[in-house]
């Protein structure tokens, strides 16, 4: 067993109870706060609790992906073997193939699907249309959830800077597909009134001048091929939004105790609240340990008193960490109040990065009493 | 080498790194260090919300340029200015420059922009970089510090020029992409500074990013900034209880235990960081500029000055960069 800070998970096990009571868990937060790892830990713990769990990740660090058997595997859940009574599956999201499958589902016939899949403009959508990756993460989540192969699907969201992207992704894409411009682009074949057409032609000429006629031709081809599929897409997007609001879906906010990250997490909590969604738990990663348990003022006074003695470096070091702990708690204060009554669970700075199942265990020990007991 | 000479080597510094490594803090510290050396500096931010304003004790800023730190004073430093440049602003500005009339502008609501940007992927990025190039050409400042998008995206951001030179074979976008590529690949005009933390995953990603940027885009890489390095604190190796006894100091056992735990933590993390710094040096033949961990997660102007001190020192310790 690797050493590390002692684990003190909350005794009443709020996270364990959350895993038992939900069928979808969405981990959200800004980039670099350990969201992917947290999602993997939650799914693994659910497997320990006897559930069939699947974690969908967006962009795992290579070694963690390897450890979970995800290397080179996309869009198909892989079984992760381990000492648990349930099942743990892991999947890496592939935006493009998820989108392809969605097109195939909604196309009237294979010809329509082929026309879209071969279109260059369509191929650009998965790579460059903002919100597509977020939407596909939700789409995949919906698909796995409705398949009923799993008791719990844990999904890791893309590290979007703008939290709105994630919640609005389904609506954004349908709005894009529904856009007025779409009708204008296909209008030459539909004989819309001349005035509208003129505006459209002016627009297209301008765009052609900027990006080239070939590119505009591809776009028109795409919207023409897509004709008739908007309704199916819109319905599906509505179903996804409904799933997000379902009481069996839980949002877990993941953060680190830094001012900028907490600010983003708070913004996100507000956005969730605006959408009528609740944060079920707040997980704070990379918390510096508070070694003294005393107030910062006390520790600083002690450091001053011991200055010039051989204990000076020890006292100064203790004061340094007390200062960090105090600012971290200061940052978290507003956020913990904001998400109340959601439980707040802290994971301390670990000695090394997580890149295997043992590493996930070490984090689990800080989140779940059962896991702490397993690790002894 | 002399900081003034270091920052005069190229007009644009693109600061890139994975989310959470302190890229914006480093951008601010680089700008302040350059300004101290007498170079007027403009910080360009892409996404907004970086908190660069608060590092200078100023409010957040937007598209309009603001002065974050006026020059002058006994040290004779220059101004640090800043502005945000979002891809959508750049796209609208560009389309307007290319003859979008009022009628058609009505079509340019968010969704229409998406259609254009989807039709030619990378167009947003190239327009931001094109705008930076325009600022560089206009000589708006001695140095432009561009706070680039997070790492994975930084590659596609910089790759957009290469891609569009090929896909948009004619027209203004092609010209724009070719001009941007010329700037990116000219070490006298542009360098990329990569930022990391002395931790395993960020170091791995930095090494991958460095090689991709050099091989695929041909940009010149400046020193790597390693953020959050524990400053050395000698005297933590002994057992504080033994030290107290030897010195005849009466200290409560609980306090001694806390001192020992904190000292262990710091020693252990310092050792782990050292391992990562060594690994980085072995994997990537670029000089490193360490920035100290400041034992605060709430950085303001005083911290920024401390970081600028450290950068100035680190740059001072670099060998003169041989010509390209």
C-alpha cells in the first residue's frame, strides 16, 4: 500500500448513497481538476457496491486509459476486471462515430445517411462546431441509459470553459440545424420569394468570397441532404434534456480549492440551478492538508516567536501550509454554501498521479468509508 | 541573459499549457517582466474570464484595450496593456472588412456564424491569429503576450494556419492563413512558451505538445515555464522534537508533531517535483524557467511582482540563445 495522507471519508457515506439511488451521474467542472479520475472512481465504487456501472470518459490521461483497458478502443464499453461483485465498464467517447450513428438512426433510408456521411461539411461538424462534443457525450449517455445494460452510467463532461455549452448543447445543435440560414441555403430549390433569396444570395456571395465557393457548395449539399431529419433530431434532443432533469440523474460538481476554479464551479452551480437542476455532491480535489488544526493567526504568531531558533524553518513551513489551508477554505466557503445541502467531500493532494486501479482505490478511500476500510 | 534581450528576441510570445497549470498567471508574469525590462507589452486573451485583471489589482477587461500596469517610476518600466480577442469578434470584424452589408449582417446571429465556421474549420482560430499578426505588424507594443487556449486545443489552434493554407486554396482566408503561418514559423517574430506544473501528467502532456508543435507547425519553442515549484527551505531534514530538545526549547508535543508532518509533506513533494523536473529535462531539450509556489491560492499584485522577480532571475541565468 502506498503511503499518503490518512483517509477520513464522511462516516454517513453520502456519496455511496448517491450512487445507490441514481442511474446517471454526471461529473462536471473545469479542466484540470481531476474530473475524469473522479468519474472513474465513482463508477468503480458502484461496482464494489454490486452495481453494473459504466464510465464514459472524454479524454483520459493515457496511462489511466491503458490501465482501464481503453487504449485504442472507442465507442464500445470495455469490461474492466477487478475484485468487485458488480461490473465495471469503461468507454472512451468518440464524437464522430456517435454522430454517425445518430445520423443513421434518423435518416429515412441508407441513401440519405450516406449522402450526409460523405459530405465534407458534415465531417467538419464533429471537429469544429462548438457544442458538438458536449452534445454527443449526452447522446451517448442517453443511449447507454436506455439500453438498460447498466444500472449506473457515470459520464465525464468535456473540459469546456463555458459551462453553458454543456447544458445547452442539445438545444444548440438543433438550433443550428433549424437555423433560418438553413432554409435560405436550400431555398434555390424551393422557390422562396425573391426578396429573401436576394439577401441569401448576397450572404452566400460574401461567404464564398471569404472561404471559397467549394466550401459553400458543401454546406448547401449538407443542408439539402439533411432535409426532413430535423424533427427526429429535435425529439431526441428533447429526450436527452428530459433525462438530465430526471430525479435519477445526479450532478456531481468537481473542483479544486483555487480561486479561479472555484469561481467557475460557482458559476456552474448557478447555471444548473437556473436550469432547475441540483448539485448532488461537491468533490474538492487536491486540497492541501491542514497540519496544525490551529487558526492561521496562531500559527503565524508561533512562527514569529520561534524565529531565530533552530525550529524556525519548521515553524515557518507550518505557517506556509496553514496559510494555504486558510485561503483554500476561504475560497470554498461561498461554494459550499451555494450547493448546500449537497455534501462536500475533500480529497487531499496525493503523493503521485493516478494511473492505475490502485490509484483509483487510494482516491476512493477518501470518498467512501467502505473503500477506506478495504484499503486498511 | 538580459531580460530586455530575451523579450526583444521575438515580437509575439504565445503562452500555452494544459488547463489548471497557471497559464494566465504565467502570461501576466511574463508581461510584467518584459515591461520591467522597458518593453511596452500587450496581453491578448482569447477566452476572457482568466483572472489576469485581478493579478494586476484591476477589474476584468474586455474587447477594449485597458492599461493594467502603467509604466514609469524609478525603475523606468513600460506599460502593460491588455485586451480580449474572441474568435466571434474576430470573425465579425473580418466579414465586415470584407463587404458584409447591413442586410446580410442581420443574418449573422450566432447560428449563422456557426455555419460559416463549420464550413471552414479553423476559421475562427485563424482570424484570431490573423488579428494578432495585424497587431504585431502595426507595432502596437514591443511585445504581445498571447494567452492561448488550453493545451489540446492549442495544437489545433496553431495548426489551423497549416490546415487552411491547404483547404482554402484561394481567396482572402488563404492569404490570411499563409501570413499567419509565416509569422508562426519565424522565430524572430513569434515563439511559443509552454507552461507546466512539476507533476507527472502535466509533464507528459507538455512533452507531447512540444513535439507536435515543432513537427507539425514548425514554431520555435522558448523556455518551458514550470509553475508552482516549492522554493528551497533548508533545515527541514531533522526531527523537530530532537531539534527542540537539543536547543532547550519547550514546545508542545502536538505542535512538534504538526511541524514534523508539514516538513515531511514538503520534503516529499519537493523530491517528487525534482523527479519530474529531471524527467522533463531529459525528455525535452529546452531550458526551464521555474516559478515558485507562493503558498497562496489567491494571487494579487504582490504575488505577480514576486513571480516577475523569479522570471527575471530565471531569464538572467539562461545562456544567451544562439541564433536560429
